């Protein structure tokens, strides 16, 4: 799975017409017969626009035929924009799904940032998860590489996106702890990174007792994978929650809540995709990646409600709910990361349903103990069209984690502020002086939209990659 296809949706244009022209048009309340972009088009094409009452509504396509019935040009409605410099990824992402097979090119000249967004949108929109489909894939449209586009950057981001989405989409029967660890090992091999793995009972001696407790019930042994890359510069550590399937444990989930639990390793997939990008960027940092990998299963060896678990930090945790297992495996890894006093720790996890209730599927919840860094990262989210939404580390809720028999509980006794309380739980395993970012993401599209099919979604990776590379580009 690691050898994900790259940029097969692009082709190298040769001399002459590179294919069928794509025009992006804004519905900016001008006379729709007077789009200056169409001045060079044949009169019969303008008549086709008028007959079809095309007003450039967002996500509307108009396929304009030539004189012999072939496709001559494509008009893409982009809605009411002040200018085409506001075009986003979605404007082009829909095209590879909705256009007939053929060769296309962008007919307009765009500035670099817009051009890169549109090309990346087309690339990301070409993703298809067809591993389990017996029918051959139908031919897809191809786009001529636009002049001046960042080809290398788009290819790297497309590969990372496809890899993460393939991992998240793959069911647990084919992507259990051993298979996910193999992907981490392959990632290290691709970049020449050092790799280490603590497996099964070795987790106890290795200082990951909570990871072992959560994963010991499964037939596939729990593990922690570690990658190290780079010899100098600031220390950046990434952590990704790798629960390959979550039954809820003895606090069993209902079937309606278990159907998507193959994606509970979405944080690990996104953290590994981010690591892939950072290791390939030449950024002068010391990168460390920790991926705790388990399956939260039900057996005679399952950890139980009421159990008290030891953690690497020495804190004891009373288990009030075995379905709040993600924070337990992250706790050990956060502590391990913090021991090296890194300049930055980033953890990514499909952690709480409360974050989805608050923000929905499209906005990952961002927690950060450095307000200026948080604001800067939010800005990069908007710039890369990979948005996050800031949530508070509200100290007033800390007493919700109190336990009468242990240092803390793994959940609150109440039903409110669940995402914040989970973040406060994690914060207990790092020192206040350590800069820390926690992303509570969904890693899934739960509805069909043009260019964004239902299924796996890589989230927060583009925003974090942009912010980290900007922050540490000089080491």
C-alpha cells in the first residue's frame, strides 16, 4: 500500500492544442452575456451558454459542444466571487469526477497561488478507493501540467493524501496493528529514518503500560512505532492515535457507532502523512514520530471499567469507560515525547465525538498551549484551505477528571465539554514549558460533495505542514 500512485491524473502538454479548455467563471452579478473571459470563444458557444441559462452558479458545469458534436470547452461555475483569485481547491476537485475522460487544460492564466490550488484540487479530486471493486476502473480525465505550477510540491502532497486516505479507508481485516506498523516501517525505509518498535509485553519494560493495557485483549499484539529523522535543528515530535478498530471494549459501542471504527487510526494516518512530507522537504529539524497502535477488542484479557492503570508518567488512571481508550495510549507517548524536551509536540487523533457535535466533520478541533502559535496555525489553515477551529484548554474543567481512588479518571462524570476535558487529560502528561498542539479530527467525509466523496479524509496535514515549514525553515 505504501507505493501509492502519484500524478497519473496529469500529462505533459505538447505543441499545439493541449486538449479541451476549462474556463472558471464567477457569478458576480454582471451581465452573463458579457463575461470578458469568453470574448475569444466562437459565437455559437456563447449561444449555447444563453440557451442553457448558465449563470456560473457554484458547482455547475456546462459542457459546450463543438461543431461536429465533440466536446469543445468546459465552463465551471464558481458562484459569487469578487475575483478569480478567490478560487479554492473544491472548484477543481470536482472536475476529475464529473468530466468525461479526455485531456484538458486550464484556459486562463492564473497567479501562482491560485494555480497551485487548482492543480492540487484536481489531483486530490482524482482519488478513488477501488481496492475491493472487481470491475475495472473507468478512464478518468487528465489535466495538462499548467506552466509555472509547483509540480514537485503537488506530487508530494497528492501522494501523502492518497496514502493517508487509503490507510483510513482500508478495513481492519486488512489493516490491523501489524499492517499499520508495516506501513510505518516502510515510511522509515523510504526516507532512511531510524525505526524502532516495542511489541506486546515489551511495551511494559519499554515504558508504555497504558498502551499495553488497552491493546492486550486483541489477537494482534499492541505496539508503539518510533521513527527518528534528521541530525540537527529544532526537535519536532509527531504522535498519531493508531486504534485500528475500536469496539469500545467492555463498554461496547452500539452497532450504529461501530460501523466506521476502521477509521479510528485516522490520527496515525495523518501524522504519518505529515511525517512523509516533512522528511521529504529537507527541513532542518530533528523529527521524531511515535505511533501507538492497538485494537480495542473484547476478550477475557480486556481491561475493565474500574481498573486502575499505571502510565509512563507515574500517574494512575481510573478507567470509568473503556471506550475512552485513545487518550490512554496517547498519554504514554506524550510523556515519552516530553522527556526529550522537544521544541514542539503535535498529536493527532480521532479522539472525541464531542468535537464532532461541536464542529461537525469538516473542522478539526485545535488545542494549543501557545496562543500566538495557535493563531498562526489557524491562519495557515485558511491559507491552505485545510481549516481548523480553536478550542480552549479551560482550566475550570480540570476537576471533572478527579478520582477518589486514583490520580485521575479517564473521563468526566458529566456529558458536557467532552473534547475539552479529553484535551485536559492529555495535557497532564506534558510539562507546562513544552509547546504542544492537539488536533481532534474526524478523518472522514460523511456526505457526498462535488470532488469530495464520502469516505476517508486527510485533515490538518496541509495546514500543519505549511506552518511547520514556515516556522522552522531556517532550523
